[in-house]
C-alpha cells in the first residue's frame, strides 16, 4: 500500500489536532477518540440520508426505527429535518 504526500500530511494534521500536545498514551487515546468521532458523524449523516430515502420510497417509521436502532421520535425528527 502506498500513500501520497498529501495523504500523510492530512493524517498527521488530524492526529496533531486531536493530540493537543499530549504525548504518550493520553495523546494516542485522544487521537483515536477524535478520529472515531469524525467517523461516527459521517456514518450518522449517511444513515440519516438513507432513512429519508427509505421513507420516501415507502418504508414506515416503525420499520426504520427497528432497523436503525433508533426510537420512532428520532426517526421522525430525521425525516422532518432540512437535509433533503
């Protein structure tokens, strides 16, 4: 596997942002937490978009709540949100 200079720079910048100057175990843990939070945010956005698509295609709020692990109120809020 090879990485471009831009890939390495982006990864290093992200790590430095989350590390916050802490070295060792604390800094490493902060990097993992920060990068994981970024990933969760991206995955939630994708999930929410797909909930809207499925609902427009005819899926019920109950079905969407069951498969997403969210409550019906949360699913309803996602469907009603402005990200369309």
